[in-house]
C-alpha cells in the first residue's frame, strides 16, 4: 500500500531537547495531519494543516505545511518523557488519507 | 462528546473463520474509515463510508468488506481469515467525507490475532 516517506525512523533524545521530523510525498496534498500513537491505543490527532505555508502550534508542538504542498514538518520543543510514542504524518489529496511510516520517539530523563 | 468506540478490543480467531468488527463514530460524524495497522506495513487504508455508501476503497482483497448503518455506526467483516490478517484494526471518524473538515479521529482499535 501507499505510504509517505517520514524521517527519521526513530529518535533517541534527552529530556529538554528539541525534536524535528518531516514527511515527504511525490503527490500534492490539500491537507496534512500529524498524529501521535502510544502503545495499545489509536493515533491521537495533534495538528491539522490546510494551507500551503501554514504554520500551526499546539503547545510545544509546531507543524508546517510545505510551500510545495508535498511535505510537512513537525517540531517538538523542550521534550519531556511523556512525548514518547510514534508520530505519524498523514496527507490527503482528493480522496483518502495516506499515512507516513512513523517516527518512533524515545525520551531519556 | 464521547470519542470513537470500537468493539471488541481484542479477538482471537483461527484460520478460515470470519470476523466482524464494530465501530461507533463520534456523534454527528458521518464519515467512517477503516485502517489495518501492522508492524511491517504501517497504517493501510481499507475503506471509507459516508452516509451509508462506500466512498473510497484501499487495495485489499474482497475478503475484507464493510458497511455503514443509518446511525453512522460501521462494521467491517473479514472472511476466510489468514495468518497475515493479524493486525490492529483502527476505525476513524470525521465530520465529512472528501470535502469539508478532513480531521479524522481514531478509536482505540481492535487487536485481531489469527492462529
């Protein structure tokens, strides 16, 4: 099935560090969504982006909709242990939502 | 508002059996999408229903089917189960289908194990 390229695959960082991850596509999207999934649970929506160039924050999280409409970025500032989980991007063109391969984040105290 | 609910949360079946999973969307949401999540393939889209009609379909065999009821609740069915069908099945709801707000909200999933 189709998946978006998401990088990095995994990150091991120290508490307090900033984190950046991105997602790229060969197709143009009209919507970019970022989700976080914890073990045994479904993904939880963090940020939704609807316009090229849009920059949106949710607490310590900031995401951007790339100008080319083929990429998106998520930044987490001052990471804390509860940021641990898998982060997924998802893009939508004219029909279904396509998900990235996920970035596994581990935060050490 | 209550979130998306899925039942059952866990299921163990044997090869060749069939299974039905249920999803109740957030109140007022008319679109329900189903996904299969496995460690190797990630999140794969199965199908989307909007107002009782299948609007989109992923690349899964015909053994995977679904339906949506007039109250927006949805079920998915997998017939003739195979070992490779073991996965977390996630349901997501949104207010609209392909137009309008695209934010999808996920349920906790049903963990299906096929022995």
